């Protein structure tokens, strides 16, 4: 493994994730890897596959050049939209709640919906 490249990718991913105000768990879920794996990637402990690198670029709204350290952080910002995607605007606690809801079975989701509706009527 190329340790310098892994460190460069990890640092760029961390900066991009922080800019979007996402947690490691948020990004891990979106790129379909375990949170622990994503954490190792950010720490420079591993190199992502090409497929994972492409997912990272999409979810973190950065170019591959930026993640690979070929351009400085933010240099490709002019090519990005200034408005973050809707999911990046959610508060962290809402994202955590949604992650938990996705793990429930259909009956539990229905029950949770009833509780939420009761709370909103108050």
C-alpha cells in the first residue's frame, strides 16, 4: 500500500466531510462501507477501491483530483454547486435517527410513524 497516497486521500476526505458537516457514519452509510472501514480510510490506514473512490467523490462533492492530492483542497470548488445537497442540510441528530429507522422492520416503522404523528399533534 502507498502510505503517502492513503494519507492524502484520508486527509482530503476528512476535510470534505467536515465541510459538509457529515459524520463518519453518514459517509460510510452513503458509500456502503462499515463505519470502522471509513474511519480507517480517513486515518490513512487503507486505500479505497476505485469504485469506493468514485462514491466518495460523489458523496463528498469533490473531484478525484482533489482526493488524490493533485489539486489543493477547495481548488475545484468553483465547479461545485454552492448549495449542499438536501441530505447534507439535515441536522446530525436527524441523520442518526434516520440511520436507526432504516434498521427497523416494517411493523416497527409503522409503530414509529404512529408515535411521530401523535407527537406532532401536540
